[in-house]
C-alpha cells in the first residue's frame, strides 16, 4: 500500500504529464488554424477562377 501511495505522489509531482497535455493543446490549436487557413484560401482561389472564367 505504501508503494502505491508513493507512486501516486510521484506522479502528482511530475510535470511530464502536464507538458504532454500542453503540447497536445498547442497541436490541436495549430491544426485548427491550418484547416481554417486552407478553407479560406480555397474559397478565395475558387472565386478567382470563377471570375476569370466569367470574364472570358
């Protein structure tokens, strides 16, 4: 029982889990920004091609 308590205390003091969580949150935010940028650029490119096609 004492070993289990020591493991839990060591895990609570460790900052490795917190660091991994922070990296996961940052990665999720970066992915969301990239998806948004690709969608915006895609819509802009589509409108440009439509305008060029209509003017021909």
